[in-house]
C-alpha cells in the first residue's frame, strides 16, 4: 500500500484527521468504545511535538481541553455516553466562552452503562440539548472510516472558524471497523486557524461584535490580557447583569452559526431526483440504508436517501425542499426516534414520517429496513 | 487614586470589588498581586484561573490573563493551559468549596502529577457565594445555613490532604499573617511543581454572623490568637499549643515536574528525527 | 516625615469601613468616622504599612513621595 | 462480487490480525475491504471473531450477515458460529474441532492448523498465518503476492521468515489434501 | 393565619410538599437559586426523623439519593442548571435501574454559569434529553407556590408508582416568590408508596415483567437479596448481552410511562371553549400568559390558554385535539423556543406556531406578549 | 461443586466469573466473602456496592444485596444507602481507577466524614476493563496503552491519600498475602467509621503483558518479594527495605461516626417532642 | 383592586422582612398577596428591593411593573428605583435622601424613618417597622390589626414591644405631618 | 489423612489453569496438565489450604469430610 493509504479503524482515522487538522493537545479519560482515540493520540502526539494527557475523569478532560485551546493548541477530547454526560457542563462553558475545541462522542448502547460494547445512535438529542440553557453547537457524524478523517478535519475547521465546540458524533460501528483511508497530502485540504487580533492590546475586545460575529481570539500569553468567564458578559469579556447585553450575546452566539448554514451544513443526496420515498439517515445507518436503497430500486421502488453529515444545526430548509416532492419519509435510526421527531416538525402535514428504530445494541440491516418499508407501502396501497 | 501596586496589577476600573465589607478575600488577592510584582514576573505570561465562588471572582479584578471557569474545575482548566503553553505562570485562585468540595478530585490529582501550577485556596470555612452553607473545612459543631443544628462533618485539613496526595510545596498563612502569605505565594510560584498555599480568610457576612463570631476585626483577632507557626511546634510548651492551628511551610520537596517529564518524551522523537 | 518620604493615602471611594486597619494599626492612628476610615493623628504614624497590607479594599496605602503630606482622595 | 468472511477462535489466536491482513491484501489489489471484530468482556474469555468483507464494488452494510467463508479454530467458536454459513459457503475448521453431522456448508475442510503451526512451523502463535495460507489456497479470493506483502507489513520485525513458512504450510495443507 | 396556612417561597413549598409526600432523605449541594430547598430540608428533616446530607458535589448528591431510596427512604435532591448538567449521568442510572427519586431543577439563566440569579426556562429539553441514551422520564413544572407544594407531592407519587426518577422543573420566579399555601391535613392527599414484593425471596425477580410493567421493589436489607446494575439486565436484574432482553427492557421502561398518560399528564385549560388563539405555556410564564389572556379578552380577542404541568411526557394528543379548532398558537417561553419546537411537530400544517421568546434573564410581561400577539394578528388581517 | 464458603456467599450459577485466568480479583473477592462468613454477619443486611471496572463486576457474583453503580460513584451511592438504613453493613468494592481516578473525590470525602462504610480497593495498577490504560496507581515509567513511552505520572499511595483525607482505619495487603487481607477486611468491617483496605491485585492480561512482567505467578512472586509489613519498618536493616513497599495497618483510630452524630440531632427533637 | 409596592434600601435594613409582613397581613385579611425580592451578589452590596403585590383578585403576573407605592430608605436605592412609579403613586423616602426636582409621584412623603428608629425607638434595626407604620398610615392598604399581628408573628421573641413602638412611631410620622 | 478429615477437591469446570496454586503449594502437590490443574501427589499434601486461599477461580479447595479421599469434580 502507498504510504498515504492506510487501513484504519474509525477511531484511528479520527486521530489522523485531528492531527492533520492541527490537533496538538488531547486530554481524555478511557471509555469503551472510544478508547482507541486516546490510545493512538498518546502514541502519535509526542511525535509531532503535541501533548497528550490522561485526566482523572471526563469533567477534567473537558476542562483541560478548553484550557489547552486557550493556551494556543488545537484541542480535542473523546468519550462515550457516560463520559459525554459528564462533559456537558463544560461543553456549555466552551460554547458561551467561544473557545474552539472538538469533542468526540463514540455512541454506545444506553441509557446509563447500558450495553458498553454495542453500537447505538442514542445521543443525537443529547448532543444538542445535553447542557443547561440555550447554546450554539455544531454536530457532525461520519458514515465511513474515510469520512471520519475528513469530518474530523472539518470539525477542527468549524471549531476554529466559528469559535465553538464541535461535537463529532461517531458510533461504535464506524469507530471500530477498518476501512481504507487515503490520507491527503499536507495542504490538500484547507486548514483553518482561529482569527487572531490585529489591533494593539489596549484596543482588544475579546468578545467584540464584528461583521462575521466571530470575535478575534488571542491565546493567553500572546500579549493581550483579557478575561474569560462563563457568566453572561459584554464585549469586553467581563460579567454583566444587563438584560440587553445578555440578549445581544445570546443572539450573536446563535447567529454566528445560523448565518452560516451554507458553509456548515454537510449532507449527501443519493438517487433523490426521481425518488418516491425518501430515507433520512446518518452515521452507520447510512450504510444499511444505501444498501437498502439499492435493493429497493432493483425491486422497482424508487427510493432515495438524504444523509446528514451535519446533524446540528439541522438542515431544515433542505429537507423542506425535498419534502415538497417526496411525502413518504423513512428515518432508520439506532435509537427510539430522535432524528425522526425533528423531521416530523419540519415536514408538511400531508407527509408521513416513519421511524425504523432499534435500540437493542444491534445494527439495523438492509433487510429489516426493506421489510418495514414494503410493509408500509403495501398498507398504503390498500388505502 | 489607587496605590502603585494596585494600579499595576488590577483592573482598577472594576474596583472596588463586590466583596463585603471586611471580607478577607481582598487581603489575599492583594497578597498575590504583591507576590507577582515582587517576583517581577512578565505580566503578559501570568494567568489567573479560578472557579466559582466569592473567592473565584478575584480573576475578574486582576490585570493578567484571567480565566473564570466552572465550579470546582479551575485546576483542571489550569492543567490544560499550563501543559499547552508551559511558558505561562499559572496561578489558581479557588475557595474552600471550589477546591476541596466539588473540586477535590482535581486538586489531589494535580498534587499527584506535580504539574507546575500554584494554587491559592481562599479558605473562609464556608460557601460564601451561595449564602453560608457548610463547606468541607467548616469546623465541626459550627453553624451554617445547611447545618442549623451544628455541623457534624469533620473538616479537611487542606494542607494535609494536599501533602497526602503528593503536592511538593504546601504552606498555610492567614489574612492576619499577610507577610507570611506573600512569602509563601512567592515561594510557591518559584517552586517547580505543584504548590498549594492555603490562605485562611474570613467571611464576616455568613460564617461570622451565623456563628456569632463578631465583626471582621473579631475574626482577624481569632486568626491572630489561634494560628501558630509550625516551626514553634516543638519549641512552645504543650499547653500553649492547645487548640491551636499550625501555619507555615509544611512541605517543600523537589520532584520531577509533569511538563518537564513530558518534554523528555517529545525530545526522544526530536532527537530521532535529527539523526 | 521627611525621613522616609512616604505618605499615608486614603481612597475613600473604596473604603467599606470594615475597621480592620483601625484595629490593627500599631499606633492607633486611624478611626472610623461617618462610616469611613479617617486619619485621626497622622503624627503617630510610623509608616509601617500594616494598614495597607490588611485593607481588603485597597483604600489605604503608603505612597512614595518627595514632599506632599498625607492626603485623602474623596 | 462480494465475499463475507468470518474468522473465529479464542482471544489470543491472532484472528483479528489475520482479518486485517486479509483485508489489506485485498486493498493492495485495489479491491474494497472492511474488517470488524467482536468487542467487550466476551472478547476476553469466550469465542472471538474477526470479520472481513471483500468486494469489487462499494461495500455499504459493513457487517457480515452470513459468511461465504467461515474459519473456526476452536470448539467453542464452532459451537457458537458454526451454524451460520451460506449454502455454498466454505467451512474450514481446525482438526481439534468436532463437527456436528448436519453441516450446512457444501465445502468443508478439517485441517490441522494449530498442530501445523506448533509442530511444523514451531510456534503455535502463527496458527493465524497458517490459516491465511489455507484460506488463500481454498478461495483464491486474494492475490498471493498481496497477501504475502500484507503479512510482511504487519508481523513483528524478525519474524518474517517464520510467518512466510507458516503461510506456505497453510497452503500446503490444502494442496496436499 | 391558621397553622396550615403558610406564606412561603416556592422553594420552601417544595420542601413542605416533599415532607408531606414522605421524603425522609435529602442529599444536595448548594446552588443558586435552589439553595433554600437544601437549607429548609436540613432544618426540617431531623424533626421528622429524616436525614439530610450535603454531599461534596452534585454527582455525589444524585448518587446518594439513589442509594438512599434503595435503602428505603423517599429521597430527593435539588439543584440548578450547572448542577443539573452534572447529575445527568446518574439520572440515567436511576431511570434504567428504576429507583424512585425526585430531582428538583430550579432553572436559572444559562448557558454555563450564565445569569445565576436570573430566571429562565432554558432546561426544558435538557430535562428530557440531558443524559445519554433513550430513557423514560417524567417532568413536572408548577406555576405557583401552592402548586409547587402539590406537584412535589405528585412527583413523589409518580416516582414511587412508576419507579422512575421524576424531575420537578421550577424556575427562579416561582422558586423565590412568596405566596399563600394551604398545607392539607395528613391524609387529605393520597400518598403512594412503592409496591413491595409479596412473594418469598427465592421467587423474587427484581425486574419482573408484570401486567402494570412496574416491578415490585424490595428495599435493600428487607430479606430480598438482589442485584441492581446500570447495564442492560434481564428480569432477574443481572446483566445480559441479549438483544432480545435489551429490547424488552427498553420497551417496558418506555411503556410503563406511555401506557399511563391519563394518570401522568397534568394540565390546565383556561378559556379554551371559544378561543380563537391559543397559548401553550408552563411555569412562571403561565402567570404572565393568564394576565395576557384576560387583557386580550377585555380587548375583544378570544384568547385561551393551555398550561402544561406535566411537560414530559408531552400531552401530544390533547394538543392535537385543541389544534383541530385553534390554528394560531403562541408559545411564550423564557428560552429560545424549546416547547415551541415540540408543538410545531404536533400541530397540523395549516396551523401557525409563534414563539414569544426571551432568554436574557427577564420574565416576559403580559404587555410584551400582547404586543407580539397583536402584531401577528394585524399582520394576518392584512393577508 | 463449589466449596461451602463459595456456596454460602456467591451466586454460584453465575460462576465462573468473567475475569481472566490468573486475575487477582477473584482472590480478593473470596477474601471478602471469607471475612463476612467469619464475622457471622446477617447476610440479608450485607450490601456490596461497586462502580464500573473489572473489579466492580464482583458485585454481580456475591450473594448479598448488590449494587453495581456508575464509574467512580460507588462510595457516594453507598453513603446514601448507609445513611438511609444504618442497619446495613455496607461494603464498597472498587478498582484503582474507579476509586482513585474518577472517584477520588467521593473517596476523600467519605474518609473525611468518617461514615461507617468499608471500602476495599482492588488495585491492579491499571484500568483493566477498558484494556490497559494507566491509572493513578500505575508506577512511574511503567507502560500502558495510553503510556506507550512510559508513564510520567507519579502514582498515588492510596493509603496515604485516605489517611490524609481523614479515614480512621487504613490497611493494605496483597493477593499474595491473603490471610492478612482477610484480617484487615474483618477489622475494617468491625471498625465503626470509614475504613479503607487496599488489596493489591494483579492483572496479567494488561498490566503484566504490557510491562513484560510475566505470568500471574510471576506477578504473585513480585508481590511476595516486594511487600513488607510496616511493623518491620524499624526492625529490618535499611538495605533490606530498599525499593520495598509497605503493607499492614497504617491507621486505626476511633472518631465520631457520621450516622451516629446525625442521630444525635434527630434525638434532640425526639426528646423535645417527648417532653 | 391591585396594588404594587416596592420597598428599597440597602442590604441589612430588613426590607425583605417588611415586605413579607406586609403581604402576610394582607393574607390574614383574606386578601391575596405575593412577595418577591432581588437576589444575587448585587443584593449584597448595592441597593436591595422587596416587592409586594396585594389584590382582592387572583394575582397573575407576579412582578411589580410600576409601583403604586415606593419606599426608598437610601440615596442609592432612590437613585436606582426612584424614577419608576405610577402617576398617582405614593413615594416615601427617608429624610436622608436627596430628591431630584422632577418627581413623578403626586404624593410624596419625606420623613425621618431611620432617625426615628435610631433615636425615638432606640434601635436603627427597626427602621423597617417604622416604615411599615408610615406605609399603613399613608395607604390604609391593610388592616392595622392584621399588620400588627403579622409583625408580632415574625419578629424575634422578646422584641415585640420594641417593634410595636416602632410601628406606632411610624404611624405618628404621618399623623403628625 | 484420617488425621484432619479434610480432602482436597478440584472443580475443573472453573479452573482456568493460571498455575497460581501450583506455584505456591508448599509441598509441590499440584501441576498443570492438559490445561487444567491436576493433583500429582496427594500424599505430600499437608492440607494447608494455601491453594484454596489463592485460587482466583475457587476451583480448588479443602472439604471437611469423614471418610472419602481427595477427589476431582469434572
Ligand atoms: C456545578 C455548580 N454547583 C454549585 C454551584 C453553586 N456555587 C457557587 S459558588 C459555591 C460555593 C463557593 O464556596 P467557596 O468555593 O468556598 O467560595 P467562597 O464563596 O466561600 O469564597 C457554590 C456551591 C455552581 N455555581 N456550580
Ligand atoms: C463515566 C465513565 N467513564 C469511563 C468509563 C469506562 N471505564 C470503565 S471501567 C474503567 C476503569 C476501570 O479501572 P479500575 O477501576 O482500576 O478497575 P479494573 O478494571 O482495573 O479492575 C473505565 C475507565 C465508564 N464506564 N464510565
Ligand atoms: S459573603 Fe463572605 S466570602 Fe463572600 S464576599 Fe461576603 S464576606 Fe466575603
Ligand atoms: S481596612 Fe480598608 S476598607 Fe477597612 S476601614 Fe480601613 S481603609 Fe476602610
Ligand atoms: S502605616 Fe502603620 S502606623 Fe501608619 S496608619 Fe498604617 S498601620 Fe498605622
Ligand atoms: S483485564 Fe486484568 S483486571 Fe480485568 S479480568 Fe483480566 S486480568 Fe483481571
Ligand atoms: S489456582 Fe485455581 S484456577 Fe489457577 S490453576 Fe489452580 S485451581 Fe486452576
Ligand atoms: S492444601 Fe496446601 S499442600 Fe495441599 S495442595 Fe493445597 S497448597 Fe498444597
Ligand atoms: Mg469558602
Ligand atoms: Mg484497576
């Protein structure tokens, strides 16, 4: 194999992607099925002059990652369900303080300790709503090992560009399987770095309201002394009780993401043009579903597929457009229906949204999907 | 017009601080500023990291790189900060609750790792910010809003705890014994490794009032009368030590520092590459 | 006073009248009056700086100076 | 053409590595491949499995549903996985394994993989590579050169000869049948 | 005032309700604006022979509460935003192990440390989705101090009856204001206690599949020795990797709640019969909204109000029925629109759902609501 | 057919356990069962509370009231359990990671409160369950899957940590010195207050293999040769103590117990009501 | 009839208690009442406020929007809250407070509340009860008996006489105007 | 053997052949054979119980008995 062609697990591809994107700091705490991310990071980071630290728990890991980023290194942590729950408070902190970082959650069977070694997609809603209070977040979810590499790079790019925590939502299937990955040459993919202040320190406002709504970020120690706090703050970065400032801050935080949906929303359409039924899917379920679409088409059913690579923000407008034409929508998920309820909210009321769900630790097979779809179609035909 | 030391080290437009009249935290915050000033540190490289609590509000006033984090987690944030940029002088300011209740785990692990961070605990024996609940350092039998019939918990000796966990510089002074405080903070900052300095503070508003211990002056007098330098332990007669609390330097050892050790690993590969 | 060229300064905007400086001044130089610190007899002051060291609000301090006397900023 | 392969045995037998090598050899020949394995505490004690899917086309569903080729190195593994195999599938078992009468596979090989590793090659550890040799010979699924290269790229330095011998012995097990 | 008439803060009413319901164990960690709940519990519990403990953090508090309940005492904890985030992992544990307990979250301004002393309703979604994995939960939210008393009793009753954690979602407004509460006599309100096993120990299955789907619960030490685990378990309580058992367990957990919506859904309708516009509201916003409805009616606009007292499970069917008649729906919330998106999902597509939102630490006033409503109505009139 | 002691104290239908061949955890689990048996405790009142990890799987095998909680939180769950029903004998089984990494804070606070719980830490110097990452007790320089170039962390001495935090009974034995283990666990259970017994275990699968320390027998021999009773500290010549680790009883003091103290408050009101 | 009352001053002046007593006295007279107050660090140093709404009818919106009665015991409190008062509202300030010229309240009382507490009653601490006496006299919002009972129910044992005296002196401040 | 009426029992279903009992038997009574513990010379056994004490899998133990000899449960 060529040097740049590697046969990797999803977890390994994530680490390679991260280092490609410039990750030089990793803090974590082991947990199945994410552990390989920490392990490979511990082996590779020193080789590129980067730092790896195993913290005492997930809370500390998340905290250290924020500290690491503020110290100037691109930073990442990785965990699974229980650890993701523990990180929530500090994810909210990263969000309101606008400190770029990447959090990988390799989903496993929940709730609680659940099925630690089994796959699941049960943390989709948690990725958006897990911390208290409204806050912006970007959540990406890959469907293959090689895409894991690319979306990890994207995750860092988004984190830096929009100064926000980005969650990479993997699942155990993608995380643990091995596939071919072609590592691009340096420079082949654009790497984005945080915008630095250009003004003199006296004029620096750490949370300035600029046109792009993303304030320039000085790293600690670079000659700009400023304050970072999880309290509501004004553009100087100092706490305020002003309701006006609170509103302004929250608006900016939400808008810096929502104004850039064109850039942030990543998705894939497969055989959409003539589709009569539509699958909306993500993560490892996109694999079953693609197979499913192929089989259905062979059997004369015009199925199409819309794959969410960006889960949050949700590609609402895009789905609305598809929904103009396609009224029967199937959402296969390894949970009890989390993306489904989001789709239900968006579609026309003359549409039907069907959840194909399983949360027992097994991946849903193409056969199971097709059986379900055919059942529904038969039933509709009888109406 | 503030004094030079205040002007040089504080965001004076944000003063006076929100702390109550007679709150000891202001005394400790100044002691840290004096230490930084006297050590002639590059202010651009000084980082103050704090958690949540009255004490943790200090970060907002001090004119350095300041990071006001979540409750109990300051040391974990600081660990990331220091590790990512070892040029920084990282000082954590934390309360007794912040550092030893919710943040206890991060404290003991930083002690164990011996990472070059200086932590100053503003110990007022109470949760001030939330209005006077007992903390892990509230003495047994004292009253607090959640101990209306007297606290039954045994308090931590934060210095003992840090020593047991492996910190390499451990000292205690009080808001009465400020010169000592400055001495220890300076030593702590210069110390290569994790140092913990407990600054015994006073909270007249909650701790003092709840326990009918009088004004801030009374509380200061209590510190004056009851804290004894550990150096005198073997010199004073037993009865003079009765009920007294020790202050001073409890530990000062040199052990490998975390970031240094990590750089050795990085260097391993650097060398390889150079060959 | 020419001896040490230090003057005692009060920043009454910041004083919260806690009385700590008053209580621990070794020379009984200070008092609380009208809910503010007040210098009652500067001549006793030995410029030891203990008031400055313990004032929680940085409202009293010694300033290096060449000539001027002790003063109060209101 | 898509082929599903399941390699089963016990924890320490190196079947995960065998799966990876098999898949990598496919990739070296520009064929698509996916490898996956069982995880968790059960991977420690009981039967362990390593799965490979090889295909000229894109591989969507990443798990083996019903293998075209099943290898069982232990009785436990056979008992657990032995039933599930395609009608025209190939079953290879170590000679230590007792087979039930109603085997569903048409093509069935019972060969002394472990014994060969132990006695002919001299290291039980290389049973996985012996198995790869046999698999290659039975299926011709992947190119011999690629497979050899894949083995060489993954085995510890200094053990190349041993492993090449194991591979050859594995091939011979079938050739000499 | 009569002895049973008290003038209390919401937080105090919560404690009185809890003790009335039988709470004899409280573990907590102080946080504004929930602290008075811990404080009053510490004062009152010993007086009824109950136990109060201040733990080292919120994670420990949640753990202790579960332990306390398993030891046989009705147990509660109370917190606010940041602490609620920290409790999430163990809330999931209580959910899957079916250990009754009550978690009070007095919402404050988020995200992160946010506006610690200001009101908010920002944790509605988190209350359902905060922990990893799909899981059942009941969430109640009172609109007055006296209702806080009653819903706290309900919370304990639901917890015991359905063996589930129940979240009482207060907001700072209700928590801190004082109103009259009439404490009912003992016996006046039904108090429900966990169902105990009646079989001999050898036959006891801690997670048996019974008709009501709620297994009988033995307290530790009562002569039934069994196993409790956060792993997926079968009806004996021991871990299993069987996908069938996983599915069965999750189904039972969800169904024991969803099969009893009639019992669990608490709501209030106000001037619904002839309403042309509908408010859907909860917590302190129900107060502004009621005023708003009254004013609008005086001005000739037939407004009505639906108040959610049970937020999760969501009263989907009920709202669908209302929506048959009423197409313009306004959802005033002190967040960026959390209940609104749930309503959007449910209503017919010829409906319009308008969010009236503020997340800056201020309560939305009746005037603000009415201005918004009138703006919309004017606009509609022009169409 | 298992032995009487196993039959009496285990859920034998769930045996053999999932632990690897030669894993020390089985030895420690048996030692606890023997202790319970020899103390003749009412089995209906015995509760085993564990966290997550190989060690924590013990709860599932022992035939008592068993509570397998979340990672690191066992002691906090146990605190609620014991406090709510003080008749229960509450024994926590935890791993080095469970108890001293993620669970460190609960450990030190239980020590401080001196609540009557017995905690047995199965210390194998590694995270076994997740496949061999370094733990807070992994010796410096040892290898682990997250320390491929050697661990740079300084390990906790769990007994020191517990003592510093205020535990009133602290002891250590190993899976080689099982009789001592049984003795200490029995003493710990009988001790009124928080007791911590560190049981030094072996993990041949990860720790042993990663560090090329050989089979479980080799690991046992290491324990045999390197652990010295603390009683011999002053008796053996210095050079015999070189590099040795102490075991034995480190602390055994009587202090007010948490639940007892709380009952005093309850009794205050009971008396009032009776008057 | 709904009345909004805002009592303002500094942290330690007992205005929260005054608000509670006022509300409880209303409840004793079977009138509805809600009390609320400012929280947070600002409640510690700066101006503090206690709000009461009293009404025969159900009280929905629980916060004071524009008070019918505003009490200011300190300059800081007046500076912060003095502007916001109903057209026909009543403003009561302590005599230590300097009033701006354009007061929006029609009814305006500047009376020596603190001084009366300190000098006539002998304890500055009871200024809040003096204020209640004055408020009662100005507004007749609540029944005197209920208010007295409410005070007695809330003040520390042994201080009843002191507080009754304070209440009476407060009433006199208005009566003697 | 009549002396102490204890017999040495092996539960081979549970034995994982770790060899610990073999290594630490003071009398060299045991061995691993065919990946299982095996009693190679029971006559040397002094019934000290150390094997039982250290067997991680409860696969070897002493049983009180009146007559029967040492045995193996397969
Ligand atoms: C996760 C979380 N839990 C609780 C709180 C509430 N809280 C804020 S400060 C504090 C205690 C502060 O005590 P201490 O650290 O001793 O500082 P002090 O105010 O006494 O200086 C608490 C419990 C919080 N902000 N976040
Ligand atoms: C919150 C959380 N974080 C991480 C994990 C993953 N995890 C399970 S066990 C374990 C470590 C176990 O180590 P130890 O306590 O030493 O037990 P051992 O397996 O070595 O006996 C970890 C990190 C988890 N289950 N939950
Ligand atoms: S409450 Fe206590 S600790 Fe907080 S500012 Fe006031 S005196 Fe200081
Ligand atoms: S110590 Fe400072 S604040 Fe206190 S009285 Fe003196 S000058 Fe004022
Ligand atoms: S400098 Fe010394 S003597 Fe002078 S006022 Fe201050 S404390 Fe007193
Ligand atoms: S991995 Fe280690 S600790 Fe876990 S069972 Fe195996 S030997 Fe024991
Ligand atoms: S110690 Fe136990 S498991 Fe190990 S070989 Fe002996 S009998 Fe078998
Ligand atoms: S009882 Fe003692 S002598 Fe006999 S086999 Fe066991 S260890 Fe050896
Ligand atoms: Mg404190
Ligand atoms: Mg371990």
